[in-house]
C-alpha cells in the first residue's frame, strides 16, 4: 500500500467493499447515495462497470480513508 497523504503512515485497514451492480452504477452516474466518491472521483462513473468493486482503506494512524476502484 502507499503512504498516507495525511500522515505518511504505511499501515492500512480494509474497512469496506462494494460490488458495483446496475443500481449502484446508476447512483454513480447520477452522484446519488449510496455512492459517496463523486466529488473526489467523478471519472469513476464513466469507467466503472457492473461487477467491478470499490474498496475503502483507512489509515491505522490518522483514520484517513482512501477508496480504490478495482476491476
């Protein structure tokens, strides 16, 4: 994993993952709940496909959360 941009820590905890379904993809494209990364990652709505997933990682030192789109 990469270093935390807030504190430089390299230890992360996996806190969530969401499999992208038809309904979730629609929420991504319309920037509606439950999708929550539209501001930080607006391009994800254009590149994500059904079956992809989003994993959330949290820094174990400062609790900063980083999402990652996985194919």
